[in-house]
C-alpha cells in the first residue's frame, strides 16, 4: 500500500472516536440529500403525471376562426349552431399526420373531431363534449380501452361511449338510446355501447365516438378539429410545439406547459429549495471535515514533524491529509447512501400502511445517487486542502525541540 | 573500523552563523568551523543555550544557517532543493531524538520501516527491508517486541526502536540530540554500547549532542560549545579509543 495512504488510514483508525463521529455526520447529511432528492423528484414526477399523464402534451388546431374570417375579409360563419366555433377545422390532416408520424419524439398522435353538444335523456338536457377519435389511437393518450367499466371498447354502428359520471348521474346503461343535439342544426339518436371511467372530470362530460361518426355529427366533412399529441419527455413539449408551429404556419400549436405556468413555477421553486437545502448540507459536511482535519493537523504535528525529519516531502505530507478527507468522504458517502435508500424504503412502507399503496411512487435513481455521492467525495477531498496546506508550514525543528 | 564513504571528511562546517529573530536578533552560533571525519564518534557538549541543538539541526539539514555552509562529502546543502534535501535526509542521515518520537499509531517494526516507506521501496526490496528491520530490532534487543504498539514499550525500549529506525536506510551519519537525556544510567550504558557497536559494525559516523559526561568521555572526539563558539575540540588518540565491551 502507498505510504501516504497507509499513514492516513492509521491516523483515522487511531482517532477512532473522532472519525466515527464525523463519519456519522457525513452519513446523515448524505442520507438527507439522497432522501430529499428522491422525494422531490418522485413528487414532481407524480404531480406532472397527474396533470398531463392522460392528456395531450401538444395539440394542433386550425387557425382562429376570427382571424381566418378577418384574413378572408368576409363575414365568416364561425358559429356552429349556438356554439361559437373558436377555431376553424384542420384540412388535409392526413398529410399532417403522416409528417408528424415521422417524428420519433412523439409517442401518440390522435386526430380528434371535437365539439359541444347536449345529450337529451327524457326531460334532462346535459351539456357534453363530443370526442370523435379512433379508439386505438386515443388509447395512446387516454387509455380508454383499459378504462371501460362496462360494455365494449370498440363501438360499431350507432354505438357511442359515455363517461361513468354521466352514466351514474342520469341512470344510463348499456343499450340505452340517447339523443345528441346541436340546437338548430342536428338531432341524432345513438345507442350506448360502453361506459368508461378515466378518473377525471372528463367522466362527467365526455361522449366518445368514432372519428367518422363525429365528423358527420359535427358537420366537419372530412376535416378534424385538432390533432392531439403526447411527447416522450413532457418538458420538451414547449420546444416541440414551437417546432411544429414553425413547420405548420397555417395551424395553431399549443402545449401543456403554456397552460400550466403556475404549476411549473411551483415545481421550479420546489426544485430550487431542494437544491438550496442540499447545497447547505454539502457545505456543512465540508466544514465538518475541514475542522476535524484542522484539529488533526495540530494533534499529529509531532508525527508530521518526525516524518518530515525522516525525509517525507511536503507534497507527501499534504497527501496524507487529502487522503484522510477523501477516505472520510467515501466511507461517509457510502454509509449515507445506504441510509438514504433505507429512508426512501421506510417512506414507501410507512405511507402504504393504511392504503396499501404509497402516498406517491418513488423510484430510486442510482445515477442521481452516484452523482450525489461523487460530489460529496469531491468536496470532502477539497475540505482537506486547507488542513493539508497548514501541514506544509509545520517545521520539524519546532516540533522536535518542544518534545 | 569499516568506513562508509570514500571522502575523508564526511561533514565540513564553514563559517556557520545562526541568527534567530528578525526584529530582535539573537546570534546563537558565531562562525563555527570544523570537520567531521568519516566513521568518527563525536560528542557535542555544552550548557543549555550554548547552541548545540541548533548546530545539530543545521548539520542534519533540518535548519539552515544564516551564514556559512555545510558540505557533505563536498556537496553543499544550501544548493539542494527542498525535495532533494528530504531525499538526502532519508538516505544519508539517521535521527535519534531525546523524546524518541516514535509514531504511536504504528507498531515497533512499522516505525522502523517508515523511512523505507517514505522512499518508496517496492516488491522484493520490501521483503528485504522487512528482514533488515527484524535484524535491527534483534540487534537492539527487541526481538520479542517487534509487533508491539510503540506506546506499549518502555522509554528505553522506545529509544532503541528509534535507533533501529535511524539505521534502517543504512545512513552515513547518525545524529542524536540528547539520545539518553531521559534514560536511567543503566539504560544509558546499554545505549552507548549500542552506538559503539553501530559505529564499529557499520562504520557509521556518529554525532551526539549530550549532557552526559559518561557518553562524552567514551566518544572519539568532544566538541565543547560555549555561547555559540567552539571552546574546545579534543580528539582521543586512536589507541585509547574504547572498544565494544
């Protein structure tokens, strides 16, 4: 073994009490870092997932009808029945879909014919949102097939799917016939083929039908109202949206980030506070090591003096202290990493005691942990620099003279 | 008597002056000139404050003179860089201090081996050095205590470990600062015998700062310092020099 390493190890072993205390200090700090980091990351993933997990991240609609009318300088009919059609339909959407299909960063592309209507059931008139889309496509975003609570997931003929909220509020069952109406334009009877529960407010408003059915009912011809998309990395939605906007100047592209600025601001400040906590923890670890080693330089001054008299070079002496810092960092970081992972497991176990599932899922990301541990080891070594430099100033003559 | 080097004078001090302090200057050594022959056993005596420890530190390249120079076989210490000086001390000088200064974190044999670790011996050299350390500890009579923690040894035992440590790299000069200063008479005698044995067996040049008349009288040469000047420099005739008892 290297001489400096051997002496460093022996110094640490000799000051056992001191070493154990500082190691514990480092370990607790590292554990807090690992735990907070994992907790905040898990919380944010969960929040974002709840917000946009089952909704489009990016969507493309036709130009604003009002702007289109202005551009055409005509008194365009941008009302559809009593409902204001805020955007004009997307024409040639099959071409757009093909172009979008060549992008690898999009995980789902769903052309949708969407509009408002009323569902009439005996005396009740219920406002609903018509979502016409290919169910297989729609599963990419909404997972409708797996959310069917009764009936079929593939409606045929005049069958439609309704949300479980509508079904329970108005006592609707599979096989019931309902009327959908756009006042002044169209009345049409449909049979309820399936009931879905997506677990959100959409269960109270959505009526899902095949794309062609909706196109016919809403009078869109062969056009669609919008194309909804999900992207692989939710945070890239803004960039991808921008790219699509530039590519399809005739359309209007939106993304979830624009619509959730306050959520994202909250997430950002949360990340920032977590970062600040971690920086301060790191800082106190570093100070702790630096102070222990500063004391150690004084305690070991006799040994250092004698080592120098026997021909130890200054750079070897300072390496003894750097190695001590690094070793404390490595040992403390490993112990702390283990403790942190243990705390995460405890959290998952503790919060799942009553409900059977944890408060929110946490994934232990080893890369993240390795990064934290590496930073701790690096700062521990750095913490030893000042004591190491002080050791250089020790004059063997002084030490020997004073016994 | 075997001699270690080819040069006749292993150390030469030329006009050594040492001044301590910057504002209030105290001149401790006032221009000393002397030479030490290879294989010689020299004692430096004097009252405390006479400058003998300062002189020894300068001879041992631990301290630098304010004026003058030290030549080791003609080579000037003052011209060596700090790292070269460290190497020089490691290879050519052995130190024995009054308070033995073993590293308490290590065992007896580890303490003896430390100078070889510093210079970085490796492979089969290490095996050889381990054997040498054992032999040296056996020579100083500590065969049974090889693996004892240095703090578990008595004062005299610790001093003998320090002597073994000073010898491990087979130095040209062994420097001692009051090596028997805090030992009883009987142990002092044993240590003296050991020095003489080392001097005769390895041809090591010995320079000892001492208060002890017994040691001083049995060495080959006595340099007496008074107030930083050489008061007397007496050499025994070759034939009257003591032999190992």
